[in-house]
């Protein structure tokens, strides 16, 4: 487990994780001529246009043909390239799933898949473009590493870690700007969670933009006299089993929060670990179905992706722990 334990957080708005991805990709391209990039007609939205502008001979645009893009990217990876393919998460996972399965997971090629505009925080584009199943789908692919950075600091570090990792990787990115929760000095390692705040009564486990909301929830709970531990699980697969089990043993109650369907994703995977190693009270904050079109702020509020809902879940867990 990596640590970045602080007693207080001053959350300031940073860049969107999709923008951090694009900048990190450009940096990778400058350092390694073996990096190539594929996109499906959304390079300005995914920020791969930064790479394309500087390295046009290493950038391939496939138009609205995500399945073809994934297969071609896997081919480039099979030929020895460090290939990144990027599109909206709903498109690259849903439309490209067969190719991800057959051309990337089964042969275990060195393909890096980036899904931007994930979750309901994509906002006004509506449910057809909201990816709320992507973590579940990516985790179902044998051999895939699955990453979900909380902020620009995490995204930058994990893009570089993904490039160094030999094997297929999925990275989840969001559309809106998000608060910065990690210090620039924070070290990231695939498969190692980060304990941000230590606590003894309940553990708040989160990923993506829900990490910042869990930090806000911890502050509310602290004012109420509740000691809450906050853990950022940026690697959904492989999970940091040791950190999860320690939290279950030491606090006896866990709340998992994610901008994803509760029927799959991080919560289910954490529950598997808890059930196998040290059963304890658990609550889940996430989505229970598809959302609608609206502003990101209104949607996150309506569908419970807020610190207030995390606090409510923590109280439910604490009440159950006492009974």
C-alpha cells in the first residue's frame, strides 16, 4: 500500500483526467519513439490531438470505427509497438469488446486502451454516451490491468506506468475537471492502493471522481465524531488485497463509492475480497441504472454521486456494525 496520509485536504480544482491523459501521452511520445496512437474521430475530445500534431506519422485516425481501431491497435502492439487506442469509454468498450477479447486479451498483447468521458459526468450528451459498465467489462477480460485515476496527478503517473507494463491495460478517464487530491510527490504503483486519510471507525474506499467526494465525506464525519479512513483504489484490477483486508479488520465497516453501476465494478470486486478474507459490514454508493441528459453537476447530485450520500452510507454501515 502506498501512503499519502494527511490530516487535512484543501481540494482545489484541477484539469480533467482526459486532458492529463493527452499531455502524458505527448510526453511519452517524446521520450519513446515506439509509442503509437489510434483514435476514432474524437481526438480533440480525448486529447490525443496533442500527440497527433507533434507525431503525425505515429498517429492513426480510424473514423467512427472503434472495433477496427481496437483490432488495428492490437496488431500494432503485436508488431512490437506500445500502442494506445482511445475513444469515449462507451464506444471503445461496448463497440470494441469482441476485438478487445479476441485480439488483445486472448493473445495478451501489449495494447493500452483509454476510455474517456466515462460515467454520467459526461452530462448533456446523454445515456447513449454514458459508460457505466466499462469497469465491469474491462475487468472481465483475462489478463487486463484496469486503472481508474482520481485526478490529473494520478492519471499522469498511471499513463507512464501503463506504458511500462507489458500486457493489455484499460485506463478510465472523465470529461469534467476534477479536484486534485494527490500531492505531486505521490508515488503510484499498479496494484497498490493509496491510503489518503487514516481512520478507525469506517473505511471509505473510492475510485475516480468519487475519491474527492469521499474526502469531503470524511471531513463531515470527523465533525460528527466519526473516524473515517479514506482509500483511493486507482487500480481496479489487480486489487490491493492486503490494504482491503487490513481495512476490514481494523475498521469493521467499508463503504465503496464509484461512478459506475453497483452491479459491477469496484464494489463487487472489493466485496469478493472481503467475503473471502475477512467479512465485515459493507455499503455501496453507485449507480443503479442509466441516467438522463443534464449538466454534470445536476446529474451527480440527482444520482447520488456526492459526499452527502457517502456520509449516509457510512452511517448505515456504522449502525449495522453496532447491531
